[in-house]
C-alpha cells in the first residue's frame, strides 16, 4: 500500500504516456503470471449456497456501469446514453462529486428520466479516500451528502480501492468497488465470486456488494492494447454458463465517438457497440438486464434474511442507567457566548451537573467586572479574555480563531488533571470542536451541538450567494467538524435533515429541542393580566429576541400601523439588547408616528421575559424568509406557549415540521398584509384563538424541557458508556 500511496501522490506530475507505458510493461508480466486466474478464475464460478436463481428464471444477469473520471468523459455521457438506449440497454453513470468537473442537476435528471441510474464515484478521485484512515469519517460525511442530494443508492471507490471497515460509514444500498479477479488493480485481491454478496455492518444491517466481472475497458483496450472483443466474449460466455452476474465498467472518457483519429487514451465506440449487439443477438432471451440498484434491491429482499437486513441500534439507556454512567464524571463545555444569558448551553450544562457530573464551561467575558471564575448553579464558569463584537466577516473569524486558541489551551491544560470523560462544544463556530483534540486523545467523547447551520446563517446575515467562497468554506468546515465529533446534536428536524443531507451520517445526529425551562416559564408563578378597570384593556403584542433585520421587526411595526384604527389600544412591546438595527426600528416608529403604540424595553433576563409574557395577549415572531429562517425553529414559540399565550409565526418549514394549520397562527413570511390579517383575527376571535392555543400548547407539552432533558441525559449517558 505504501507504493500505491506514493504513486497517487506523484501521479499528477507524471505524464500520462509515461505512466501508461510503465503499466503496459508491468501488465505483460502480470498477465503471464496470472494466466490461470485471469480473465477467468474457475473458483469464482461456484454457485453460492442457497442460491435462488435470477428473477424470471433468467440464466444470468447483465449490469452496465460507467465511471466518469474527467470533464472529457462528462462531455460524452449523453453520447454513451444514446448509444445504449438505441439498442435497448440501460446503465448506471457514476460521477465524482468533487473532482475536476461538476455534474449539472439537469444531466442527472435527464439520465433518471431516461431510465438510467446515477451513482457516486469516490469523493475527489485522488487515491486518498482511505488515507489517512482518520480522515475517512470526514470524507464519508461528504459522500453521504452527495448520495442524499443525488438520490443515489450506490458507490464505487476510485481505482477500485476498498476498505470494508470504512464503507460501513456510508449510507449505501450497494458498493461496486471490488471484482472477482483482476491482478492489474492496485489492490489485486479479488472477491472470488461472480455473484452479488452481502456485507454486514457491525451495528446491524449492511449493503450488497456487486463485483465487476468483466475486465474494465481501460485494462483491455488501453493497457493490454487488445483490438478485439475476444477477452470480453470469452468471459461473458463462461459467466452465462455458470449463471453468474456480468458486470462491466466502461469509461466514457476513453470511448471515441464519431470520425477522426484516435488519441492514445481512446478506443473506438464501435467496439462497445459491437459488444452490446453481440449480447442482444446471442443472449437476449436468457439474461436479466438490470440496473445496479435493481440487482441490489432484489438480492437484499430475496437472499438476505430479514434479521440481517435489520439495523440494530443499541437500546437507549433509561434515565437512571444513564445517570449512573454520568455520576462522578467530568465534562468540559466550550461556548462562544455568554453562559449566563445563553439558554440552551445553560440548560444542558445544569442538567449534567444535576446528574452528578463536574462541569467546566469556557465562555466569553461580557465585561471586565466579571470574574475569571465563578460558580453558577453548580457549574464552574471560566471567562476567556474576549468580548463578542458584532462586525464583518473578517472580524468574526479573528474573534473565532482567538477563542479557539483559548479553549484549546484551557481544555488541554485541565485535561492533565481533570481527565474529562466528555467535551460538549456549542457552535457557532463549528470548528471550535477541534479545541477538544487533546481530551479526545485521552479518551473523552466529543459532542458537537449545532445550534445553527453556519452556511445558511452567514448567507442570511451578509446576503451571500450559495457558491460564495465563504459559504463553500463553511460547508467544508462543517463536514470536518462533524467528522471529528462522536455525537452531533441539533435543535429541530429541519436542521437535522439539512445536516444529514450534506454532512452527517443519520445515525450520528439527534435532536434536542430548545424548549424553555419549566421552572422559569411557569404561568402558575406569574400574575394573570388584570382585565378589570374603567378603561378597556390594551391589546398587547410582544416580540423578544435578537434585534436584527432577518427577524422582521419592521414588518411587525408596519402591520401595527395598518391596524391602529381597527384595534383600539393596540400595542407592540419589544425586548432585546440594542443593536445597529435598533436605530432603523426607532426611525421607522417615528416616521409612522407610532410612539404611543410601539415600545422598546431593552434586554431582560429570562425570568423577567416570562413575567412580561404573562401580561400580553399574543406573541409575534415576524421573521423574514431567508435560507436560515426557512429552516429555523425559534425557541420563543415554546416560551409563549409555555406561558399559555398564542403566537403568530411565519409559515416556514422549520416551524411547519412541528405545527399544522389550526395549531398555531401562520402568516406568509415577509408579507406585512398577511401578518396584519392574523393580528386582526386574533383580536376579533377570542374563542377561536383559545382553541388554537389549546392545540399549540399540546405540541409544546410533548416537547417540553422535562422531556428533552431526559432525552439529552440518555443520549449523553449512552455515549459516555461506550467509552
């Protein structure tokens, strides 16, 4: 393997003609020494025990596949597709996701519409997929993203390299990275069979292995310089007699369509066309021609017992068992925020402390008056010498880098004395997870808590296009950060779907919702609004949270302006730390002459927010629609519902994953008129509003913090137990 690694490292610097000449010299020697096992290895023709025969009583199976290795190959995909289609064949095209070309969604759609299949071919096709082994989880996250995005079922490694221990991390139905016999490949050991076979995963379930059984076109026509189909026809006839699977890999890169002289790296398309016509004329009635996914699906359902197909996830420990594994352990928490005012990290850290763990938090320092170290509700809080400043991208990155260094030094130094069993890292940024390197080397488990997807949030804040270099870098860093962690947590289903589709194996990520603490958001502890008095009680709307443009406070203010004559005593109360956007809000209030209707109260602690909610009529979350807000689930929804207050929300996917019409008041995101319509309905229909609240409150109760805390502790306990 060392020689192979050296070859792939220096391959880009070696001319193709020189490499091919060297391969041909070596191939002549290999062909002579393996004459008894290539192209036919009689041992590979043994029929597997219990073999049921191919569907429809067919004698053998035919599977056509193609690996597209370069932009020149990509340009020939349609030519190859038309050739096969004209003769009544279908095939699978395997594309490299991050190679020298990009495959357009339109091409994938065209292939699918024509009845062809799309598969994933390696990740970058650079020979480094499995090297170093420690990076494979990061690569696997990328591959799984493309599998999900492309709707692909199968995978094939570059250069037919294969490591089945690694492949367990891929979410595939089949792999096609092996062969029955082929001494010319970098890993020449073959599968020794011309039949599909099952590969079980340690955690249960598995995938179907589809070995290629005809020599690759590049081997036959370029390396061995064969001018006829003799090798393919001989092997085809042998496989047909033994009832196996004929699976061939043809690269469009090497096929020459049309007239003109052949390049040294090409062979005429007429050879492949002749081969397909030979199959059709000789074996048409006796073969089962199928796509790889069809063969894999048939084999899985027909030949693999249901018990083997079943993925067996370890039963989650009950809460008491989980606490046994947590008690007495030490955990480091990394948080680029102010611990005392950041609800999610605070809830989770205090839950771990109540479960018996010693919790150390490294976080930001809000002011110079804060001590270096303090204890808050049993949690050791250490403040790094850094105050968060909202600014441009470069300033953010500089602050992130400085805090990463602080957190790394903190965890490293304390690891020599504390020996953490767990490190819990909260994003943003994602790459803070690497501060846990030394504790991880000492055996600590690492949780990455993804509060927000950074690419979507940065796009929303800075109005960046999806292909902007910062967004692409953030996606790459997300994959690497997730690959480093043992467990990933995120607060809602839409985030989980997003991370699973592009970065994270499905079995590695769980949701723990941002539900408010019941001891704080308890309506029984707050006085009810006083409905008595000589004057009609005002109809009060409330917003609390970050004052930024994407949260649409200007939309809510304009909606109030529309309703000032229709709803007597209408008021909007806003709570949040002042920002640059606050000036925009203040100016708008003055412009619309709403000083008597809109009030801003600044920052309040959670206990104060709960008291304020108890005195309002309706909560308002006026978010605009953006790549981030579309999938976000604001915690404020549950805070209002916990206090028995209805809430108006945008009709975004992150919210619709949990609520349906009639369970909450939806408005069309970004539309002032529709927001005003729902405000007016809430005022004019108190009975209907109470019914909506009743249904919405039931959704909250099913996801309240008591439930989520227990789930969180079970997950952490199960993770620590594995160590």
